[in-house]
C-alpha cells in the first residue's frame, strides 16, 4: 500500500509539472529549462524587428505601407503586398535592410494595378 501511495505522489507531481508547461527534462535540467523559454524570446525579437521595419516605413513619406506585410524570422525579413508605384518596391527593400538586426530581405512586393488596366 505504501508503494502505491508513493507512486501516486510521484505521478501527481509529474502531472503538476507538465500542466505548468515543463517537460521532464526541463524540470530536472536547468539548461533545458532555459532552452524551453527560447521560442518566446525569439517571438519577441521577431516582433520587435517587424515593428522596426514598419517604423522605418512610417518615417519615409514616399512609402505607403498600408498594403505592405512584414514577416521577420531570426533576422530574415519578407515583404509582401502591394505599393502604388514601382520605385516604392526598391525603396521599401532598402529601408528594411537598413533596420538594425535585419540580416536579409526577401522583397515580394508588387505594384497595385487599378481595375481595367
């Protein structure tokens, strides 16, 4: 009976750890615990980089960023959407490259076409 009670206590503590978001390795290894929090830091860094690119667009009045999407992943930025003039494509790419932390830019912007053209 004592073995069953001890086993249930161990299982209950493991279950509580897993519900708290820990893994078995993270609960016993501090290095693994910090690695588990790495994706959160990366999300924050990606969000900050994306916001930095949008801020660069906002500072330049020649760019209408209303239809531009920015995705940042570990320093790599992808621009998608449309602009009103062809020159804005290159300008947006150059502005994005100038943001600290940006390591590469993939520019998928296109010129917005009006209906009937």
